[in-house]
C-alpha cells in the first residue's frame, strides 16, 4: 500500500487516489445509476431502500442520506460521480461544493470568481487556525 498521508494534508483538497477509488467503487456506481430518471425516481421515493440495493458500507450510505459530500469524498466518492446526487436534488455545483467549505454559497461563488483561494496562507491542515 502507498503512503498517501502527505496528500491528505493538502488544505481544501481531497485527492482521489487508487485506494479511494477502490474504497468508493460501489458508492460511485450508485451515483452513476442516478443518471437514469427511473433510478432517480426510485431513490427519491425511498432513499434508504434504494441505497440498501448497493453493497456500500453503512458509513457511505449514511453520508448519502445526510448529503455529507465531504464525508462521501473521504469514503471514496469522486466529486464528478457525487455530482449526480446533487443534480438529482436540484442543487447547482456551487451550492453543493460550498457545503464542503466554511463559506456560504455566496462567499464561495465570490471567492471562485475572484480567482479561487489565495495561494498565500496555510499550506497544511495542521496550520489551519482554530
């Protein structure tokens, strides 16, 4: 196994590694199923029942139910696959991604329009102010 601990220390970034890909395979396949309208309808009619059809961990299923997108990333989700969930919920990419930050939707959008997070500042999660 490769030591990815340095990748996990990058502020504001979850690097999608081979290990995360393996861990999140079924979560990401579930997300892809939402590309089809009948599957979206089934999911929204009874989310838990639909999730139980997928061999995901209980933690992954709970993250989906909670719409905890950062937790889904931590559990192997890929943001491009997760976008199927927030699109099926009627959320824009900006609305969903802002939930993974300390910013409101408006603050996140303004930051991105201004060129993104400044390269100045903390370079490690351990440097982040409390």
